[in-house]
C-alpha cells in the first residue's frame, strides 16, 4: 500500500539474496502482461543437519531448475512468497495479500493475479536461499501450516488445487 514505485519486491526476512538477484527478475516485467515473477528458493547452504539436508533434496519451496509459467494446473502451479517481484498496480487491483489467510496467502495471490488476466513467471536462473527451521518441532508446525491452507484455497479457487495422489503401497 505504501509503495510509490511501479514494482514492489516482497522478501522474507529469513532469505539470503545473492548479488545481482533483482535484474533478471525485473527483465520479465518488460513484458506488460507479466505482473509477478519469482526466483528459485532453495535451502540455505549455511544451514546444517538432517532437516537442512532433507530440505535441499525435497523442500517444498524449491520448484526445480526449469523456467515456467506459474498457473494453477501447470507444472509450476504456485510459488512461495519468500521472494516475489510484482507490478504494484496489479497487486493493488486484486487487493494484495489476503491477511485473513495465515498460510497459502502466496498461492492465493498468484492465482488471483492469473484470474485477473495477468501472467506470472518462475525464473530459476536466480536462486535465493531460505533458512530452514532450526528444530523438528518448528519444522513440523510449518508443514502442518502449509497443509492447513488446502481447504481455504479449495473454497476460494474451485478446481485449482491439485488432488492428492497416493500409491496403494
């Protein structure tokens, strides 16, 4: 709400940004149809231990090495809000982040951007590092929070949430 620039960057306080991170993301916004761009988010190499090792292999924030369009039902259907660069006017037009959502507010924002007719891009050439929760209790609480976003997102965006698929084994 306070931004007076055409673009706004949202960056979590537990993210380390490499030198030169912003320019490649801003380049996507040269296309006026693109309203949001996000980098690849990986576990911080400064973090150690079993949780950090697991996050580096299977972390839900790392969406892989291939660039993609971000949209429900695609290979990259969401991005975490750890780092986002957006058109300020597009974010304002959709009401910004919904503060009533404790989790899933980033997914909701991306899907509302798309529903408003804008495009969102995932740019893994830029890699930022997110610090892993320091202990198993806070890590499990975080994962439970992620899961708690499913019902509100399904109500807000019918048909957009991917179904859980499990092997009988």
